[in-house]
């Protein structure tokens, strides 16, 4: 249901509204107290209602329009495939004071970095000015930002999991860091080929990016560490879970770790530490945060060696994408940080 | 996140807060603008936090207390197994002005009906005074009600699906009505035996109530029709989907059906009609309403005979239970009907 | 692993070997003691190994060849989309003494029937001579047959479930028969569009053929009854489950029903009756027969009216397709009926 | 279906026949050409048929008997919880020439090792004489063995994945070895508490053994390396997938790795190497081997550092338990190694 907006309202547009991330943005903005969605674009579904594609939004009174005719808005969210935003960045900036891009086009700081992981950038001059969306590591630069680059989902999970260890000098960046990620099928986006058809994709533990995953670049950029990164697809739709195996030079205790995580995240509204305790849910799990903008982080010590195992779980479409983008927009425009992102998630929930 | 409550605030308690329905009530009330949860009881988890059991509610600052010491509240929700509320109804009514019971104890109007489907009632004098929660069929009696009986999930789905056909005299109650229901594992509640363990429960199409399901009684009470009712368990956690096969005496057209459904539900905030059209989601589906208080209803005509196939989909824990209870409480206490129930659901979502 | 073949060996070819049904045929024939697969065709995967597409058959030493160059074999299985076999039936018959077609092209007996449910047949003269594969209803005509039409999966489940009631004159064909079917995603075949992508297809109860399903024609042809037929897609890959709601003119007892089912199936190696008893698995379930050629059938009486609920569960790719085809070929060529079809299935198994 | 046994037949008993592993043993032995199951014991289901518990074995003509009255057999399989076999080992050995124990009771060689990971052993004198079942690392000692200890599922996956690297001196045992395992719900066995109920267990990525998993002991015993081991539960029923992140001292090429894996497994009937190539299934996946005794192993090189990522996938109930046990019994008794274990698995298959 549409929640009533307040007087401090901003107009918003979503470019690429039929994809999963675009739909998630529309959902968040539809119920956001400070934003009013005035446009959603789609090349393939022009003139169809938003609810035609996203059945949860059947009540939303909006039809997709061509991406050629952008309306003038306060904030434009671009939920297009990698490479599209860089082609249209001028049009986006003409249309909106604030542009939040959810692709990988503006996440890296330099052209050299970009070229190492992607193919040639068409407007590298924007790379330096774009602000990385993750407020937990870049809040101060987001206020008033013109161009915001929403982080990659797997990078987000990894960065949030490991950051306290760097903040607390448990890790320096020279250690071996193995990151073993498990992700849901929504990471593949709408569409997808044979490998994402239900019969082939159900029940899998599939190494889909054994090595060479591009999100390594973001992790290195923000944590200063080169990670050994492997991504598996598992049977869920939403969710990214990063298990980081790290080996600090000096021994650490559980108390040290609790102190580190509390130190980094005590005041963060969207990160909570879950590490042990009783019950069924003792460590971070994607199910626990499905549909929400919350990240769960946690850890365990290996009694047989110096290993610290760090767990991090997010909803890849929320904290890993659309939720992070709205969070960053909230910061950029100066509205309540948590506005529109209060949903607590469900329990129980199946394979969210 | 806790949403700020307004001045028109009521205190609320949840008896039986560790079960799935109790957790769902706590979630809804935690974010409800007009209610403030002051107590959640549990015999087995006394002194544990709500978040210990319900990981989505880790931020909720509340611990389970013994059900023996009920606080005085404006509204008490009882989410206890069948037979418990009738034993404690006096204590509940002492503690609260309004009692909303989510069990089957007060759904039927007469002792004779109750005895036909359940075992002896200990306080049959309450049966007549209790109001059935479903606002779509009983709104006028819910305002100011003292004792509200929240409907059964499968009965709710069936009643909402068929009601327009009775309202529009497409059906009279003498026809053959076959109702084939598919439900998720949360219907079995927390706990559950071998049959609900993950290895045995995954991927099933299991006839778990081939005949004799007790919700037939509610359907007959409110629609005046005796249904042929069969329930299958399928692989989802949340959701109830009722497919009703009916054979009207006189031929009907799609136009007649659209008119009937619009007539009954045009002004209902929590029922929408979905019948055909293009795209992936052309009929009611539990996925489309998972996590929400929305019911989807729809229909199709069989070209080869007079059959009308009616589809109805709800989240059994929301519209089929906790959401319906909060909706009814909203009506009973005179706050905005949709308050606390605005969540639109997610797309895509796995097996919710 | 390849099982050693015996002296009574027949050569076999599979046309359309990359699809799900083609792969299932290759699996069965690879381990069949009496057949030796000498060719599998594929237009899109020519020269790729069978194991490239079907990971369970990586050890099979066979590469796909063009369908233009058919080898001469004893038996050819055509696992091509509807409409392809009728175009190539002469080539198939030139290449093989026995042709088993798994599409709908030759299932119906007359051109009039075919035209009612499909588009114009190009060789209607074959319709009458083709033998329907289901040995349980057509065993005597399969021996030595030249052209065999393997039955539709949903029709097979329904026919097997209801047949004893007609054999025992519990039903005459004039009664109302409602058939509510639940099927897995493999029914959609390899490929499939948006609706079968994992994010959209997971966790669903989706009315995908509310009315007008073509398998009604086969059911009417063999049982002489017009059924009210509705098909839902649910979250499993393999499996078809038919729940038939029937209303006999005269009352029947459980004893009558047991007698009817035993009468029809006492000597059938691939049908078992499951109706009540204790434990977790008390009625037919697709999980119980996944991967096997077994059909489970069962029933329950409605105490409140004359309804008999009949349950029937098969693996749509086995008893509903490739297994049925091999069973029929066994009968046609005079080898042991159960040869190559002895697999018992697994317990537990997830969403098979 | 029962496959005909040959003249070289051995009698077999399964102690603990109601559990998942016991059921899997019964399934394998029922269709084994050289074994004849004469007894299955169960304390809780005495006198019930095997098919009452295991629906895939409804045709098996056998009822559970008390474990107190063991028949004299050629081979006894003990599928009892950890700690039971050591209590009854004398009775088992009295009853059978060959005892195959599927618990952890006899896997470790010394009492010191046992005490480090489990609680006090009651008959440590058997530890040294018991032979570890995995034929790939202990074939020569299994022939004629009296007491065989079937390996742990996660240890089996890990050992098979890493062994070629030790055989080929790519690893020496001094390197950091991180093993990140994903397992299905059948690892928890029949029964299971809240955490394994369908609503709580569906769709999870749950760190259930973050550190300190007992299978580390077996891995260290056979590979001579101490591993950093973490186990996650994911949404499948059958399957264990081990991803091993290793860092050889000296650089290796893909050619080196192929040579190593071929060197170790060229003649092994139940291990195949899958590493790259096209198509959907490019690395080991549990789905590809579900229901079979096959292990898939494979690898990938990290271009950015010296990391080798090793993947290993098995069906935990087959290669990781019952299949391994039957394989070892085949070797011990001198029948064809692959007898009774030829099933190829299914494609497609859901969450097996």
C-alpha cells in the first residue's frame, strides 16, 4: 500500500524498472515517506503497468515509459545492466540532481582499476567523483553527492564482514583472506539462460565464479586487501552469504572480536552482530534478513589454529543493491537514514 | 525497525509468542503505528528475548514472560494451540478490553457445530458472542467487539474466493463445490514431527487432509454451502492456495464474473482480483502475497462445460492468521483499517 | 555405469537427445540389459558428448549427431516437440522396425479428435494404427507394434488413478469428475521462458492450465469420461500428482475401493495402491516414485458426502514419459517387461 | 524391484534400518546381485514393514526385528548412531564374518585420536584393526577385512578432492588448507529438532559447524594435513560439496592439475574429474551425483595468486555413507566392485 508521503518530498525516477533490482527500487520508493516515484522506464514493457511485471506492485498506479524521455526529477536511480549507465550518464545528470547508479560502472576509482576488471570505460572522468554507496564506509561523502555508485552485493557482504578486523588492526591486509560466497538466483537477474531455469537451478551447490570474480576489485579498493574469492550458487532466490576465513598474525580472543565489531557497528542502523548464543539462528543467515536492508555479521574462532571465521549475510537485492541505493539517497538528500527501509523481515520464511 | 507510534496508542499483549503465529503478531505489532507491545508470553522460553526465537526481531527490546502473569492491556492476542484459549478466556478478558483469539476455539457459532468438528467446548456460552475476524464478511460487527475469533487460514482463502459467487447469485449453496487446497509448512506450526522434518517435507505434494478437514465447518457457517474439501501440503513455507471447482446451474460469462468480484471487493483494501492478462503472474499465487495481508482471488471459465474455476491465494500466517487478527483489531478499536498492514510483498521471492 | 547387455540385444536410437525426455531415454537405455544405444541426435549440440548436456551420463561414450542421418536400428524413440514426429514419421519408420513417439502426435485415434485439441495433422492415416503406450490399458496391442504413442504425463496419472473405478463400475462416465493436477518444472521441458526461471518458478502454486488442457482428450478417449481438468505448477522438478474428486451414484465402501484397485492392478509391476495406514507416507506422493517407473494410486472416502478422492502420483519423466516408452518397447519387442526399469527410487529425497 | 541374485550370494543384515543411512543400505542391498538381506533391525518400528518407513521400498518383503536377536549372516552393516556399535561390537562380530560400521566409532586409528574428538572409547583395541572403508585410499587392506569403518561424508568429500594434490606433491601438508563445506539436511539424520523442521531449514545458508567439526580428524589421519574446516547447511536433502582453497608453495598449471587428478583416479570407477568445459555443469555438483556412488572432483586456478580451488561433490548418503559401505563390502568379499552401485543418477533433478 502506498504510505502517505510527508511535506519533505522528493520526486524520483527508476531507469530500468522491469529488472529485479528495478522492481525492488520501485517497491521501496512506493512506500517511502519522502519519495514520490514519477517515472519508471522500460524498453521491453513500455506502456505496461508496473504490476504487470512485479505482482507485488499491482496497486501501483504507474506505467513503464520509454527511457528516451526522462522526466526531470530530484533523484534518478539507474538499474540497468553494466555498461549502460556510462553511456547515458549525461542524460541522467541532466534529468536529475542526484543520480544513483546500481551497476558496476562507477564503483571503482580509477580507469586503471576499471580496465583491469571490465572493458574500457567511456567516461572515466566520472570515476573519481562518484561516491560509493555503502554508508557504513562512506557516509560523510554521500551527503549532497551528485553521483552515487551502489556497491556490488558480494563485495558489500564481504566488506561489511571484514571491516571491523581492519578497523581494530586484527588484520593488516597482508594476510591470506579466503572468501567463500553463496548466493541466490536473483543475482543472475531477470532473464537468464539454461543454467538459471528452474530444473537446472534447483537444489544446486554450483561453483559459478570459482575465481576471478569482479567484486574482488571493490573489496581491494576499500579494505586494501587482495582476497581469494569464490562464489557458489545455492538454492535460494534472495541472499548473499560470505564466509571469510582469515588468519591474523597475532592471536585474538572472542572478547577482542566482540569489541571490534561493536566498535565499528555500534551506531549503524543496518548492521547487527550475531555470533553464537543458543537457539536455531546463532550466526548470520540470509533468511534472517531477507527482504530487509539489514546486514548480519558474526564470527567464530577456530580452536585448532589462529583462524577467525567471519560470516556475513545480506539480501543481495536490498543491502546488496536497491536497499543500499535508497539508504545512500536518504543520506545524500538529508532525509531520515532509515526512511523506507524499516521492514524487519519475516519468520519463518522459506527460500526467500 | 520500530516505527514511531502516534498519540492514539493502544497497549497490546501476545499470549503464545514463540509460535509462528505469535511471532508474526509480534512483528506486525512492533511496527504498528497504533499499538505498543508490552508483553509476550511463553512457557518454554521465559526470560529469553523475542529475537532469540524470531531472528527478524532481534532489535525488539522484549523478553518472554510467563503466561500466568498477564498485564493489563487494551488488546490481547491469543496465539495458542486449539483448546487453550477456552480454558483461559476469563483471565484473558480480565486482562484486556479486547481479546483476539487466533485458535479455532471461538470460530463456530453454536456448541452443536463445535462438537461436530472438535471435542467438547468448556465455555460454549462465548460462542455466540464471539465475532469472526474476517472483516470482509463481518466488518460491521467487529467495531467495538470484546471477543474476536480469527478465521482458519484455509477457510479464509476459500470463503474469500467463493463469496462473490454467492453475493451475485451465481451459486445458491446447493451445487457441488470441490475445494482443492495447497498449503505451506508453516501451517503445521513450530515443532512438528517426522513428517515436517526438512528431508521428509521437501518437494512434496502430500495429501495431508484428504477429507474431513475442520475448516469445512467455517465455510459452511459463512457461505451456507457444504464443500468437498481436500488439503495438500506442498513445498513452500508460507501460503495457502484454494482452487474451487464449481458448477453453476446457469451459464455465466467472464463479464458476469468480473462484475461479481468487483461488486464484492471494489472497496476492500486487502482483496484484489487477478484473472488472466499476460505476463508470468496471471492468476492468484501465494508468492505474490507472501508476507502481506492481501488476498488474491480470480477465476477462469471451462469452455467444455459449465465449470467455473476459482483461485484464491493468501499468506496463511498473515491474511490467514496474524494479519487478519490485526486487521480485525484495527476495526474493533477504530484505528485506520490498513494500519500496520501496508507491506506490499517482494518480487522475486523464492519459496516464501 | 553401463550394465552388460545380454545376447538378446536390440539397437536403439533417440531422436531429440538433448531435451529432458531424451536424456531420460538415454539414461534408461544406457543401463538397459536388452538395448544398445547406437545414436542420439541433436540439432543444437551436434558432436557434443551426451554428458555435456546430461551430467549424469558423462561416462556414456556417445556424441550427438544430426537428425538428418538416421542409422538403421531396431527401435527408434522420438523425443521431439509436438508436431515434429508427424513430419518425419516416414524417415523414422524407414530407419527402425519399431518407432516409439513421445510427443502428442499419435496419441489420439481420429483426425477429428486431433483437430479438436491440436492444429491440423499432416498424416492422419497413422492415427488409427498407432498404439497408445500405456501397457496397463493396452498391453495386448503393444506386442509387435510398429508405431507406439507414449501417453501424456498428466493423462497417464489421471487414467491410472481412475481406471479401477470404471473397471469396477463405481463410475459410469456420466458423473462429475474434477481432476486437480500438480506438476513439476520438468514438464515445461528444457529451455522455457521467464516463467520457468528459478526466481519466478521457485516456491509457486501457479495455475498454469486452469482449463482446456489437451490431456483431457486422452482421458476421454480411454476412460470415456469428460473431466474438469486444472493443472497447477508447484515447486518440484519431477512429478505429476493428480487428485480426482468423483461422486459415484451409489455409495461405496473402502472395501469396495480396495477390491477395485486390487482387481485392476494386482498383477501390474508398475502400479501400487497406497491408501492410508500409518507413518509419514500414507497416500500417493510424487517423491515416493521419483526416478522410477512406478505409479502410486490411492483413495479416501469423504464421510460427509458420497465423494471419493483419488490420488495418483508418478514421475512425469518416467511413468509419464520415458519410462512408459521403454516399458512399451519392452512389451513390443518381447523382452522382460520390467527390464531396465527396476530402480526403486530414493528415500529421503528433496524436490526430485 | 528386486534384481535376481546370482549363485555367489551372501546374506546380509542391517542394524538400525529405520534411519536414513539404514534405508539407503536396504535399498542398495535389495537390488544388489550378490547380497540377500535377511534381517533389518529397529527398536522403534519392530514388526513394521521396511516400506512403512521407506516408501521407495514398499515392495520389499521384510519386517523390522529387534536388534537383540541378530541372525547369523555373512555381512552385517551397522547404521546406528555414534557410540552404539562400540557397545555391541562383540555381538556384531559373533553374528557376522564381516562387520561394516557406518558410525564414527572405528574410523580413527588410535585411542588418543579418538579421545581428542569424541568421548572415551569402550573398546579401543578394535581401533587399529578396523579398516577405513574408502577403497580409493585403502583398497588393498579391505580385501578379507573383518571390521570396516565407513568414512564420514564430509571427510570423504574432502579427502577425495585433495588426495591427488598430495599424491603429486603439489601439497606437502604444511600449507594452509581452507575447506568450506555445504551439506544437505539428510546429514542431520531422521528425527532432528527445531532447526531441521521444514520452515526453519528451508532456503538456508546456515553455518552449522563453523569450526571444530570432528571430520577434521579423519582428514588429518589420511592426508596428513590439518585443515581449516567450516560446514554450512544449505537447501538440499542429499549432497555434500567441499570447496578446498589451497596455496601450493610452487606454481602449478592446469596441465599439472589434470595430470595429478588423472594419475590418482584414472582407474577408479567411482571418481570422475570435472573441471571446466562448456555447458551448465562445468564443475563438481552434488546434483550431478545424487543417488549415485560417484564422487566428482575438479579444480580451478586463481589467476591473481597461487590459489588452487578444489571442488568435490558427493551424495552424502551414498559415497559419503551407505554406498561407500557397500563398495567396501564388495571389495572385502571379493565380488565385482561396482556391483549394486551402477545407478547413474538423474537429470534434471530438483533438490535431491
